[in-house]
C-alpha cells in the first residue's frame, strides 16, 4: 500500500508543473502583437513571391 503516497506526490508535482506552465503563457496584448507581426511577414513573403513570379515569366500567363 505504499503506492498511494507516491501517487499523491506525483499529483502534487504535476499540479505544480501545470501552474508554472500557465504563468508563462502570453497575455492577450502580446498575442495580438505576435499575430500582427506574423501577418506582416506573410504579406511580405507573398509580395516577394508574386514579384519573382512576374519577373520570371509575366508574359506566359499563370492561368490554364
């Protein structure tokens, strides 16, 4: 019956670890800022890709 004590200590350890991980989550403001920053980066990548495509063969037409 010594296993019961180990379960309790493991549960306490898991709760402590869960509480520590919740503290490191982003706030709503920083999450919004990160989303805006990521969107800006994606727009830049898309623009660059379109420019490269136009420079490579703009006259060929991309539609089938």
